[in-house]
């Protein structure tokens, strides 16, 4: 389908796009909006998103507990003398083997389907029209977000493979080991303004298109569009460059190198009626600062057609792209030269997770009898440094951190979180501990069939940070939750908890040195916040708060923050969609990204 030509660089799109002047709402953009009048009593309806809920049903009598909500009940799973249990070194019985302290599983999802969660919600959000009025003026922080001395920097999820900005690394320095050492500073004012918004391109009726991939540095915010990536000035929204692509984007690297290089996977051709679903065969490395393409490559293992890539990641100067049965490949970041390809026979590399180390998830065996291994690879040669075999019956492993290596699996059937058992390995690939997260008690999200897609969960300071499920707050009808920490050495909770506060919901975004960056969804009359949690004291420090107007709250809700491409660095917060579709109502506007900046 032909597309209208983009506007010249530096010019906003036609039709009231981002930054276009618009009539402000009553009281002006950014003015607090009073709560709506109480609706008539309609038992069949629920109040709007974020509004106080009616009187809760009387809960069943609580079981005796010595720890706050969200903490595991009972001691960590310790094997009896002489009888190592499931998940402990020395013995791995069939998956699902009963063990002390294991919480009962919920009923099986019908027809093997996954429960409704944020991964599905984002598809709904992609078709909801969000009209957001942008106020005049440009306000942004002067604080530094630079990580020039790191191997990688901010990317989707705010990644930094060196200091763990996507939860996939843990700096081993003394400051980080005990917390602290973060680079994010508190702006002079934490009150944020809408910087700009990126209008969604037109999509044919009934189609859902991928615009996966967004990256943020102190110099540029880049977002995938339809067969292109556009770089914007992060403060003004002015277009800096446009990089044409062969087709829609399929995946973007969570990492950015210190030189500003990122990688994207795209479809091999434009979508047409005759070719509605081109394969994701094109791997492109590009410079975020200039928009210049470094190279585009594809592979055809055994001459049997091009490999279709699912994910892509960067470790050092190696780009690794997983393609399952197609084989996958590793490329030199500078030249695009193929460095190695995994052997595919009875086994295949499901995918890779990068950052400070390169970890592969490998699958062997026929359908219904698959066996998985988690492997540490030499990124230059692809040789295996060590391999950890998983118990039979696991459908996949989702890598949460590559240094230390931490990954999650579902304990039995597919669950809403995607990871109910968390494995912590040492530097030699041996199991340190297994942590069980009861399904339904925690709010992290790991995609089914993906290797490095976990969100709302982080690793740092030799701890696992995970958000609890929302529960009753201290005020009437309020809801809240916490972030709690587990030791990756003992599997026990550390006693640390960061409370969201009444009406808020909090979840981890990434590590910042030894500090944890977290996002807090606000209640119906408050803005949302980005906070830094000190790794030593667990004290929360507010870095940014969005406007509390109804328009902004609706826009944020439509983005589904927990599942969006949520990036924060240097006093700026961006949320991006990875799927778009035609609005339900003619004339409604959609946006693929929204940016906020603190003063």
C-alpha cells in the first residue's frame, strides 16, 4: 500500500500532529481536573480506570502470616538432608514435582491459552483513540543521562547492558553491590510537561501493524513507524532524521552502544494484498545520532530460504538474532559480517539475550518432548562456555538478567506472569537458588515464546525486584501494591519493600547503577511518577510527575505503561506503542508515542 510522503525534516505532520497548537481544555492544559460527579448506582458497571472502587467484598479469613502482603509464605524451598529437591544442584526430577512450600496452581487456562494480561491489553490499547492536547512551551531537565563510559546505553526499557538498565546486568563495583552509584539526578522541578506526541500512521481496516522499537538518549528519541524509523529532538519533537526500511519493524535491540548504534529487524517487503505477511528477514544496524544505516543483512541457512528473525540483541560488538528452526546468526556490529551461526538439526537456538554477556536459550527434541538449556556463549565465536539443563516439561526460559544469569520459567501451565519459578545461576553455570513466585500474587510480565521480553521485573545488587499484585490500601476503597526484593543467593525475601502509596501502582523499570528506577501509575486525580529507589535504604525519590489532567491520564492509560516501550533518562519519560491499528471511530486520533519532560 502506498504511503503519503513524510513531511520535510523539521516540519510537523499535517492535520494537528504533535506540537500543533490546539484549544486548551477548561483551565488550561496541565490544570487539575476535579473528579467527576458520582454516577448512579449500577451494579453491573465498574467505575472508570483509576477511580475509587465500591466497597469490596468481604474477604475470607486471612491465614496467619508474619510478613507483609506479597512476601512468600513459609521458608524458601530447602531440600531435606540427603534428598535434593527440584531445582537444586545434583538432582532435577521431572518438572512439576511436589515440593515443600510450593503454592497451589490455579486452574488450567482453557484450550492452553494464556490469561488476559498486559501483552493482550496493548493490542486493545492500539485501537483506542487518544486525543491529547499539547501545551505550549518546552521544558526539560538539564540533568545528565549520559553513560558514555558504558558499553551500552539507554534503549527500549531504558537498557544499559553494563549497569543493568534493562535488568540484564549488575555492575560488580562496590557502590553497586550495596546500592547507590546511579546517574539519574533529581531535576530542579519534578513537575513534567508534555513535550510532544508522535501521531500514528494510517492502517488498513482490520489490520494490526507492528511499529516495534524505540530508543532514547540525551540527544535523540527514535521511534519506529511504517517502513521507517524517525529520530526526534527529545525536547521539541522536531524531526532530526528518517531511516527508510524495507518493511514494518519486527523487533528492536534493547541495547544501544556507547557510540549510539542500535539494531532493528524488519520485514523484507511492503505489505500488499498479495503479500500480507512478509517475513522478518532484514537485520539493520544504524546510528541513532545521525540516522545513518551502517548495514542491512539477511541469511539463508542451507539455501532453503531466508531466516525469519524474532528478536535481536547486542553484546559488545556482536549482534545476535534468534530465528528458531531457521538457525539465527551473529553479526559484527561494525561491518555486518556473519560471525557464526548455530547448528540446527535436532536442536535449535530459540533466541538470545545480550547486554554485558550473551545468553542463549536452546531447545532440543521433538514437539511435545522438548528439552531446554540455558547457555553462556562467547559472543565472538558462539562457543558454549557452560550449559544449564532445565527439567523436562518446561515450555521456554525467559532471561531476566545476563550478569548474573537469572531466568524465569512457568512452573506448570502457562500463567499470567509467564514466569513463576526464577533460577539464579553462578558464574560457572551452577544453580544458586530457585525462587517461586506464586501465580497471581505478583505483577511482572514475561512474554510467551520470547527470550528477553520480561517487563516490570529487574535484577541488581544480587537481588530480584518484583511488584506485588494490587490489594486494599489504608484508605477506604483505595488500592495499592509494593516492590519487594528477593536475595539471589538465598532465595529469601530481604525485608525491603517500596510502597506505591494509596491509589498508586508501582513496578520496576530498570536498574540505574545500584538504584532501581520504578514507575508509579497515579490515581484518578493525580499524575503518574518516575521514582528512584535507593539500593541501600530503599528510600523513594521522585524524579518526574506527569500532569494530572484527564487528557493526560487517558493518554497514559491507553499506552498501557507496563507493556509499553517505556523509557526514562535524563529527566525525560517516553511511552511508545509496538502495535497499531485503525481507530474505531472515524476522525479519532491515535499516537504511537508520548513524551514528558521535567523542568
